[in-house]
C-alpha cells in the first residue's frame, strides 16, 4: 500500500483502509502489542461513554462498534463463500491467530439458524475481576456482524456467561432476527 494523502478519507468514518499499513508504519515494533494496551483503551473508553451516556447506552455503543468491526472483519479477511463448517473452522483459526480467543461452537440448528458459541481466553474479559455482569458487548456485536456477513441474516447475539460472571468461557447465544 502506498503512503497516499487520502483526501476523501476521514478517521471518523471507519473503513478497512483506515487501519493503514501496520507493517510499514510500525517498523521494528511490529504488529503485536500487549493485551494490557487493548484493555486500557477499551475500559477507559467505556468509562468515558458511560459517564456521558449512562451505562446502558455506553454498552449499546460498544455493541454497535463491535458489529461494524465484525462485519468489516468478515468481509475483508474471511472467505464468505465457504460452506458453514469450513467457514467456522477458518473463523476459529483466524481468531486464534489474532489472539482474540478460542472459539468453539456448542450448538447450531440449521433450520432456525440458532447458534451457541463460546470464546475461551477472551481478549476482552478473561482474567477480569468477577462483578456478576456480562461485559462483552463489543463481542456480541462483533459476532453478530460476522454471522450476518456470512448468512445474510440479521443476528441478535447475547452473552449469557462471561469471565466477569464467574465462568471460564464467554458463551454467546445467537438467533436470527425475524424480518
Ligand atoms: Zn465475556
């Protein structure tokens, strides 16, 4: 990718190109960084949004951002023409390679599209203090964005177990939103 002056791009409107050329820009530091930095960004952002909008709206904004991320991630990095099992295997590998977490499918109903997914060693929450609340709203959106990109159907995804509720994995129930 050339280092162009992109006049028609704005950093306030997300597109995949806004991620930029990480390899070139980061030089010796490379593409990786500690989870600490990610969580520092995530939970200070949530703190700020919650102060301004209240916690429910803040979580909703996180879910919406996750949805945009999941949708763009799927369209730009995954092969959406694969059959379901191959797609899931590719997604699993990708999330593992990117150190997002260990994805597993617990249940899937091909008739209704209902799905139960777990994520272990989750980037967002594994190791968090237990506060008896689910915290992975961004992940809810991320997963629904991926499922929609692949199936063409809108998905409602809800986290039912989380490290922060005292569980070892995050568990997400996904169901197709009726038109
Ligand atoms: Zn969680």
